[in-house]
């Protein structure tokens, strides 16, 4: 099973209803409806307590986690560029490719996103759904999607909460001020919520081909 759960008693998960009333596109993931949802990227102290974190250690910028294959994938809840809320726990029994990237529209992130876009059919045929996560706001993600014809889900994590849980962010000091920098990372999560592949410091160019090759090896 996935890690932390955010469901509210008495409420049920259902398919997403878009603002325009149309059914979601085939490439979209299942979201939530009729759920009491907290703001995107928001976690309570209880969520971040040691006992609720699968690894038994509360993550922080000063002591980042480093996830490995076999560990339970931490749950999170974030908002997409389509203003839909998604929790990782909603996708149990699905195989997920979850990737963190620093900045929408930047050259390397555009290369990586288009690589996923161009190989989405191969990933889908292998049974994987792609989710991209960055700290970008909704308008930037919408522009990123439209300019590059991206057809997979993009989530906004402005406070780096999901980044923290996956060890995909580091704290830096710039002119005496703390700033946070995403570590380009990819995680393959199986239908039981277990991490199958964890990659940090990913090279954007040719990433998906290398990832598919690794997945093929695991099938043997």
C-alpha cells in the first residue's frame, strides 16, 4: 500500500469533473471529487511525523531522504495545471513513472518532457502512467503544456513538499538567502505502491530510452 493517507472519513474518491463539464482526456489520470481537499502542497505536522513517513524518518531540507528500490512510495496530494487535485494513493494498482524536474520551459526540462511525450505510447503499452512534478505555478505549467503539446499530468508543488518526501530538493544559500533547488529525479512505482526504480541526478537527454531499457531488464 502507499504511504500516508489523506482521505476524509465519509468522503469517497470519484472521477474528476473538469471545469468545462467535459469528460477528462484519455491521457489524464483519475483525480478526486467531493473530497475535502487542502491547498496544493499543504501538509500538516501529523502528515510529516516520523511514524507516518514510510522510511520512519521525517524528511527535511537539512536531512534529505534518499529513496531506494523496495521502499514504499510516500503519498502526497498536489494540484495539476488543470486545477484538479491528485493524491498518489488514488493510483494504487497502477504502475507510475513519477518524475521531478526543476523548471517548466527551461531547455533541459523541455527536452525531458518532450521525451516523455514522444514515448508516452511505449510507456502506456508497458503499463505505465507518467506524472511530472515541479514547483512551477499553474500558469507556467499551462503554458508548458500548450507550447509542447504535453498529454500527461503536470502537478504543481510550490512549497516543495512532495519534493521533500522523495529527496528531490536541496537547500542552497544565495546572497545570504535560503533558496531551494530541485534535483532532477525519476521514480518508478508499482501497483502495490513500492518503488521499483529510484534515480537522482537524471540526465534529461535520452532519459526515457534508458528508463525503458531498465524496465525491460526488470521484466526478465
